[in-house]
């Protein structure tokens, strides 16, 4: 059988259709480039949530100085594509940044 079940227990009531989010990493104020790299190397995806995309823009403007925290809403997955299959590939959103 190729089916499986995933059981999630919550600490509060959840309405039908309500979005459930998880955090893929624990941060200590890491900047978005570090978080993106950690997610890519650990989970093989680039986060494309609004928070990360906004922080990428702000960080580029500030020269890489933004240290905002990643939240539970920051787990929007981008499907694996050929450029994410190679662990050495770089996120095109943060290319050229040091982390």
C-alpha cells in the first residue's frame, strides 16, 4: 500500500479549511539568506513566503544587514525543481550574498 497518514495534534480547536503551518527551523535572529540556505540544505526547498520574499528585498537594499525572525508562516514550500535537486545550487534570490 503506497498510502500513509500524517497525524497532527493541536493545542487549540482548528476550523475546517484553516491553514496549519509548521516551522522547519529554529532561528536566533538569522538573516533571510542564512535561513534560506539552511532550508535548502536541510529540506531541499527555497521558502517563497511573503515574509521571506519581503526580507530578501529589504536585505538587498540594506546590504545584508536585516536580522528579522522567521515565523511559523515562513514555511511556504516551492516545489523541487531541477535547480533545487543539486545541493550545491544557489538560491537565485540570494546569489552573491555571503552567509
